[in-house]
C-alpha cells in the first residue's frame, strides 16, 4: 500500500467510514482484487532509483475533452540516487510537462511513476523534494527572509532551524544585502536566486530544477553549476531540464533527450559525447621544430588530415576571468594580448 | 421589521441538523457519482480505480491536516491583505464619518429617529464598505495565485490543498474581523459623540417580552381576530371604542426579572421614589372614524389597560366558541356555578335526546361543532384547574376530564368511517350525558367552593392617549409599580375581607369578651391597608351582624352562625349592599403584581378603547413588557457579530468558488449567491412551501392556457399525460428546492442590525445563534468541496 500514509485517521462521516473499511481491506489483502483496483501499483525500487517512470503519457485536451496535443508519449526511464540527470529537448518536447507530472501539477493521461518510492499524487513525497520552477513563482509582496520562513514553515522545521537555514541559503545565493527587500523589487536574476534558496530550504534529497540557469548572468550560471555539483557531492539527486546544452554537458551524469514527447536518447553524457574515430592531444606550447617532428611521425603513419591550432577559451571563461580580474584591479582595461596570454583555468 | 421573533428551540436545531445532513448526503452522493462518471468517461474502466485512488488520497489529505502549515498559510494571507492595501478601507470609512454629521444630525428630529438614523448609517456603512473588500479578497486571491503560479510553488511543498483553503479562509477571516472590530469601535464612538444630549438617552437596547394576542368581541365573547376596519393590511386587528371589545395580551414567564426600577411621585407630590415595577410599551394604531381638530388628532384615542388574573376566563373561555354552549360559558366565567349547573343539565338532556335521535336515525339537535366545543372546553377547563394545584378544585377537574373523555369518544366516532359507528353512537351519547349530569350536580354542590378557589382579580390602570402617527414615545411607555393600588370590585373586596378576617381570627385577635375587639378598625386599617372609613364601616356592619345573630362568638373566635365560610358571609353582605364604601374612590386596596396578578408566570393584559366610534388597531408585537434595558453596546456588538458572520460566509463561498473558476467568474457567482440569498430566499421558499403561491408548473400552465382552463378544474388530459406533465414540471421544482437549500439565507445576518437601529436588543438565540449555525453549516461542506476542487484540478492545465 503506497498511496495512503499510516497517519490516516477515520472520521464519523459515513462515506469516510466506508472508505476506511476499504482501506482496512487493502491492508488485509494486499494482493487481492481490492488492492489491484484501488492502489497504484508499486514499482520495483530494488535498483535504487529515485524516480521511476513507466509508459508515461500526457495528452492535453480542450474543454470538450478533444485532444489538443500529446505532450509526452510512453516515456519510460529511471533516475538513480545521487546522480545529476538532465532532461534535454527543444521547446515543446515535453520535458517540463514530465517534470510537472512528477510534482503533481499535471495529471498523467496514462502510465505510472513514483518519486522516492511514493506516488506522484502523494503530497507527503514533497517533504524530501526541492523544486525550482522555470520562473520564480513566488509571493512578490514578501521579502527574502519572509519567503524562506514561509516555505520553511510548510516543512517540519523549528523556528531556529528555519532561521539558520535561511541565513545559510541567503548567504549562498548572495542576497545578503537584499534580504529585507520585497521580491517585487528584485531583478530576474535575484528572483532566480531566491527561487533556488526556497527550493533548498528543506535540505531535500531530490532537487528538480527547471531551466536552472535561465535568467542568470554568467557568474550566476557558473555558481548554479557549481551548486549542482556540490549537491551531487552531498549525495543528493538532481534532475534538471534545460536547453542550455553546455550547462547540461558540464554537470550532468546522464541525460535523456526528448523530441515531440518521445524519448530519443538516454545514457551517460561521457558515453554519448565520446567521438570514437578521432584523437585529441593537448600540451603546453610547442616549438616549430617539435611541430615539424610531430608532422613527420604522423606522415609516417599515413595520417594526412591532422590539424594544429591553439586552444580557445570559451566565452564563459573569458567573461569570468575578466570579471575576476576587474574585481582585483578596478579601473584597468585589458588588452587582447593580456587576455590571450592568461592561462585558461 | 417585526421584532417579535419566533423562538429558536432545540427542536428547531435538531430539525435543521437533520435537513443539513440530508442535503449534505445528497450533495456528497451527487459529487461522488459525478466524479466517478467523469473518471470513467476519461479513462474507461480504469477510471473507477483512478476515482477511488483519488478519493482515498483526498481523505488522507483531510486526515493529515497540520495546524502548523495552516498557520503559515494564514499568516501569508494576512500579509498579502495588508500589503495589497486592504486596510485602505479605513480611509474611506474615515472620510464618510468626517462629513456624515453634516447630513445626518438634525436636532429637530425626534430623538428615537435620530438614534436610529445614526446607528443605521454606521452599521450599513460598515457592511457596504466591507463587502467589496471581502468579495474581492475571497474571489480574487486564489485565482490570482494560480494565474501568477505562486500557488504552484506552494503545492510542491507538503501543503495539502485543504490546508491552503483553510489558510485562506482563516487569514481573510482575521483580516475581516480586525477591520470590522476597528470600524465598529470607531463607529460606536462616532455615534456617542455625534448624537445630541437628548437623543443619547434613547441609546439603549430594549428587551421586550411579547405575549399572545386574542380578542374579546363587542358582544363580550372571546375571538381570535378583532374587527376589520377595511384596511388592506391584515397585520393589525381592531377593537371598537366604548364597547366590550378588548384586545387581550397574555404574557408568559413573568417573574421578578421582568420588573424594572422606575420612578414614582411620592404622596402629595413630595419628590420621586425609586421602585420596582412593570414597564409596558405599546405602538397601537389609532383609527378614527370622525374628523377632529388638529389637537384632537394629535391626541389620538384614549386607551386603557386592565391587568387581570382570571382563571375562570382561561378555564371556561373556550366553551363560548360554540353558540349553543355560550350561556354555559358565560355562567362559568361569571362564577355563576349554580346557573352553569342548570345549563349543563339542560345540555345533558339534549345530548341524551340526540342519542335517542341517533338510534332512530333522526336529525340531532346539537351540531358536531357543539360536541367538539364541549369536548375541547372540558379539556381546557380540567387542564387549567389541575394547573392551579388546588385540592378544592380536584373533583371538578376530574368531572370535566370525564366529560372531555366521553365527548372525545363521541366526536371521534362521529368523524370516523367505522362501519359500526351508528350502533355505537347512541351508547356514547348516553355516556356523555351521564358524565355531564354528574358534572352539573358537582357544579351545583361545589358552586361556592369553585367561586372561592377560582378568584378573578382585575386592576384597571389609568387611561392614556394613543397617537395616530405613533408620536409621543414617552406616552407609549407605561410604568406599573409592583405594589399596585387600585379600586377593588365587589369580588376582590369580598376576597380581601375574607382573607383578612380568617387571618386575624386565626390568631384569636378578633374577639374581646362577647364582642369585637375594640381596636379592630385600626388593625384592619394597618393589616388590610384599607382606609379608616372603610375599616370603620366593616366593624360597624359586623357589630350589627353579631347583634343579629348572624355571627357568634365561639371561645376566642368569631364564627358565622350558619357555618358558612367568611368568603360567602362577606359575599352575602356585599350582595345586600351593606358594604358600600362611603369614599369616592371606593375600596382602594394594594396587590403585588407578581404574587397576585400572575399565575405560573402568566399575566393577562386587556386593552380597551374608551372613545365612542373610534378603533384601536393592534397586532401581537404592538404591546410588550420591557425588561431592564441592556447597554447599547451589547446590542451593537451582537449586530457586528452578525455582520461579521455574514462577511465570513461570503469569504467561505468566494474561496470555494474561486478554487475552480477565475476571479471575475468567481466574483460573479458569489455575488449572485449573495443577491439571491439576501433578497429572494424567502420568495423561493414561498414558491416551494406556500400552497397559495405554488400554482401549477410551467407545462401544466401552458396546457391549461391552451385549453382555456383554470387551476381549479385542472387540465383536460388523460391521467397518463397528466402524470407526464407533472413529472416534467417536478424537475424545475426540484431544482428550485436544491437551489433554495444551497443558497444561504443572508437576510438572517442582517436582521440583527434592524433590532439595534430600532432600539431593541438583539435576541441572541433567535438571531446570532441561527446566523452562526448557517455559517457553520456552509463552512464544513464548502471547505471539503473547495479542497476537492483544488486537489482534482490540474493547476498547470493548458
């Protein structure tokens, strides 16, 4: 019996009494017909999966029940404990729909899913979940402290615990100076940060991040990615959906690529991105003579399509370095040579 | 507005609870069925499993409600209301109060009108200012949360939907109650400060005790209705001036707590005394049939109250409902028990003759109504006599009871369709006749005892004027001191003297040697509170009686020579006109209002109109006893509580509807509920339950219109068609019934304000308790419905 918590209490209403009897029957005959009709079938959790999805489909319908679009088609996948899992896909591919079904914001048309061993419709699962929506849907009339206190009070947290946790999180997301300002005065990036803080208020085991880097500047993006990796290091499971492929590549252990609601690719990032018919070598700066020798060796092995070039830092790295340098030496402008001459990482 | 409220009893509460459970069961069953059908329609056979799974989840949510989370959501709602500037209503309120005085305060107006206007202004203003706030808060808050998706973040936490609903309702409730309390407080101060000093005296809460009204017609017979003077409104019935016509108000539950402390001018006009007494307030309608000068019109007509304790009227009044029994009734009411015995004997003979006639299948002399009158009158007579718990009346009560039983047997068999009724009826006539004869014999034997033990005491109060335009509030309020001094009639005089002499004789202080005690007159004066002249008269007459041998000295006591009781001895003296007072006021005596004029808490007040050709109109609420007034703040507070409950109910309805539809639609729905509940609830119930309003259904009416027929003759169609038409017409009727049951009666919440505005206290059990129960009755199902709607709603549906 997975859908009814042990804290269920019976009241005097006749209808409730009837269902209480049904509930008792379920306990008595777990595998009986009653159980098979009234209970969500519990999925096999032996493989340490935090999320299990089987044949999940979602059809959006209009007011009259006519089919508008099938957002998810027979999706089956698992998310394992302690991994960072990325849901990728273009707009409208069904990744956010899947995530909202996991959270109970949408109801599946068919299929089954469990999160942390509980049905998606079971509210008690939320005790161990943190969710950062695509945009920070928070109460704009509250300030950061009040926001975290409010969400903290929805969990079994004492006032002291809530205060301590709020201080930590506000410090972590860098909103220390703005903690008394109402959220309506926040920029988009600040709102994302407080959104992230609320998602982590209960120190969750499973963190669901919908477009976590959306609206963040490169520093925020890097910090978000660092945070995801830190969460992973703490043993937490992170599920993120994004179409910022670079971000996903940087942090995810496994990814699933969805297209028009169907699962197209599922696997480990390093396995999927490895180019098996090419080699790449990276060294410190080479002299012309060394280059000439290497060419000779390659020629000897009948390799004629080798190319040599200097590695290029990506724009994110450049931006981060510039910001860091500017902080250390304010008022200074950097030349191209200076920037290019700096070590990458 | 009628301030004579219907009592709200435990039986009413039980009936309401039963009806509530019925509606809830129907609603619950309908919702479950609809839910299951929707699940099946969407998911096929698997829908049943989904439905039950969802239901179990919902019940699980209901069972795991956390006060901690509700508190969090409540405080969120509070912050939202405050930061979204709901408190701006105070500014509007303040603005209105700043200038209202310019238009409302008019010191030339009557004081009670000024008070009413000021209170009405404050209570209405609070109500109307609060309403938009409450409507918008309750209908807009959740849909707005859903629109901007802030609720989505909340539901991804362990917050149950029922907690969200409760948090919203409680939070908004606290905001509303706080605003109401502050505005109520400011309003109270404004009323007190704004009213002129004279009008402030009227700022009180009258606590009325209403009675039951019946009439005595100009022929002196009891009647349920008075005279119709041609007024289209039959709210008031009239009594004719200068006739035996009376309005009789019978009040129940009168005791010391009904009395108030009033002032009375001391003897010889020397200052005022604070004494306890009964306060009566009337608002009769004077109806003049002749024109008069302006001053006489303003003076209205003259009315007079008579307080009476008249068990004979109560016991035997009902006999007079039958024309044939009227002579019997008159004799019994006038304590002419020997005459009554003769009348009863005559009737018994007629009943026996009717038995013979019935046997020979001839017409009966007495009508069925006479037999019913005889039965009911006897039931009542026996009941009233037993209620007095007087052993002397027991045998008469038993005899009346026997007549009632025999009469009942006869009436029942006459009304039945039993096959053997014609065989039984003569025997029953005979049995009734026998018991009537026994009663007649007993009445004759115990005439004196009955007369003595069924005393009639009447206190006629000074007359007063009733204005045609309800002017002169002071004139309408009468104060009757608890110890009332009045001019006694012969019967009362007789009882007074009999009691006095029995008492003095008992202590052996009546006789001195072979004659009366020398200071007997002084003793009578002090103990009987009668005047010196009357005391001397009594001593003089008694000395003569002693000399004539009608009285004799027996030891230390004085006894009546022929063994009569003192009551009958004095009665015979009065009958012989030997005790006519020489004083102009007659026999002035004192009686206690509670001890002597009420019996088991009943007080009878007869109202007479003294002007010839004039009429006095009255309805049940037109005369009431005023208990000690309560502080204005008490009634004002109760009115605010009622208003608060109304606002809370609007919040509950608004939040419920807003769980499934968007803000504007929720607002429209809730407002419609309010308007229908406020103005049309009574109308719906009239249509449903008043046969005069029901008429026929739409289809039946259409058929009859086509056939040019009316409801009396009905449709000219076959029985089968008639059933089909009635079946179709039953559908909208059932819908109307359902609608009338699920729309709350908002007028209950407003009634409290009416009481305060008109200077009355708000009856707690009849106004505030029903309002609270209505609120509670809607709160429980609404919270469940709202939670279910929110739970089974896809928040992210596109």
